[in-house]
């Protein structure tokens, strides 16, 4: 089959499209004939080598989510899955290919009306946004700031907070045009990347997709009893002493937490994901696709992500 591999960690030029062996299903697994592949921020972090100490090796097929048709099943999987259109999480690798393998517990059947491109735009991002807001103890009537709102997680967080009756939904982004599009999705205030602009000074909830050196400054924007949840680190880890900002505002009872979807029980995660797919099929939740590209153009997709010009999600198709 055709697949994209990382032959050298670093810039996107280290990615190659080539022929590789077809995957085979193990016990509890399925093979999916791919129709669409989501290109996520974590794919870029892995490709850069930022997470190299976690055991990623050259020759890796990147990517974590696909949509397509179940083409084969392993032992212990009901043959009734064959031929079904599904979304699947493939782990931290394996998605940039014509066929992918996933455990059946990481597979969700798709509504007939939902295109595969939309499924991989929402499948990981929207549940992360949902549970991150829950992790932050968000409640109707509270103010929300989404830092790095132009990506698929940020867009979903904006829509979900607005639909859940947030008092205000502020966003940080890099341009007026992006701000306009985010307002169309529910944002009420648009700030620049540093957090400057016409908006409340303090927020009850901050969802941070960016991370990096700017975290301490945004901790200062938390209201008393406010919660900041880090769901991504495209700008890298925070400064080693960032916790001093929390300590210095001890009497404000501010909280900082990280969030990973891996900590959510499978049944709850899949129930929310299925409900979001159904909402998207009804037009109540929007899949914002930046561009659909051929699988062979994966390196170009990563160049665009590195340049910071992506609004929504890039999707690859075989």
C-alpha cells in the first residue's frame, strides 16, 4: 500500500511517500480502507522530534485518526463490522496510509450523512474540547478564553462554549480575518496572540492549545477560582518556574491543569464522539476544513502547519 513515513525527524522534508507492507489485524483489531486522514498538531510535534525521547523511531507512519470502511477484522471482532463506514483512532502513528489498523474499542460508526473529511476534522478535536471544558468545570454564564483558537480543537471549544451559554467567549488568534471567522462560530471577543485587545481582563475558564513561554501571562488572566486547562503544546513546554505565577496569586485560588483524552473512560468518550458526529450531520456542529490534499502531499501539509497559516484542519485523502 501507499503510505507516508518519517525518514528523518525535523522539518517536513524528512517525510517520504512510498510503498509499504499492508497492515494485518491482530486480535481485537480492524483494518480500515482509508477515505480521509486528519492532520493534527501532535503529528507535527512528533515529526519535529520534540517527543523523540518517547520512543518514536525513523520509518514511523505518522497520524492518529482516519475515516473509511472496515475491510478486515481480527479475531474476537464481530464480522458484522465489515463494510461499515467508521472513524478510528490509530494511536500515535499509522494513519498516513491507504490502510490503517485500529483496535475495535477505538472505532465509532459514522452517520450516513457525515462525510469522512468532516469526521476526521471533528473526531479527535471536538471530544478534546468537550472534556477540556468539563475538566475546567465550565458552567453556563462563565467567561471563556480559548488560546490558539484557529486550530480544530480551538474552533470546537469556541462552538461548544457558545452553545453552552458562556457569558463571553474570547479567542486569541493571528489576524482580523481569522477573528471574523471565529466570531461567526460564536466568539464574542478577539485578541491577538499575546492576549491584547478589547475583552474582559479576567476569565473563569482558559482553554490553552498553545503552551510555551506565554503560559504564565495567561495564568494572570484567570479570575478568582478560575481554571486554566492545557490541551496542547504546539509552542513547547511552559517555563520551568511557571508555577510561581499560581503561587504568587495564592489568594485568588486559581488552578492549572493538563488534559488528555486518554484519561476519559472509553464508553463516555465514544458516547460524546457519537453525539458530536450526529450533531455535525444535522448541521449543529461545524467541521472547518482548511484544505483537502492528496496523501502524497503530507509534507506540504506540515509545511503549512509550521508556517502557522492553517485555519481548521488539513485533511489528506489517498
